[in-house]
């Protein structure tokens, strides 16, 4: 199952790398790709991961980033 989420507040490559690493620690996550130019994150998961779980994984790193 693949979902694309709009991002705000993420502007540099180091944020991107850290967020992808944080998301990759979620058990159900199969792949995560963040496109800084499109302000979007594409996440492949099995089974579905609730939005609040994804938000917590990213927001813990950057209090200004939101999904």
C-alpha cells in the first residue's frame, strides 16, 4: 500500500535524510521517499500505518515539520 503525504517545514537534504531514517524504523514501513521540491513524502507500508504514527516518527526530529 502506497500513500503520498504533503509536507511542510522540511527544506534541506539533512532533514530529508534524518526523516527517511526515522521513518525506516517503523516496522510496517517498506519504503519512504521524500521529495523536497514537491514537498511530499511517498510511503509504502504493509499493513497501513496510521497518520499519527507517521507524524510522531518525523515530528520528534523536527518540531516544525508536519505531514
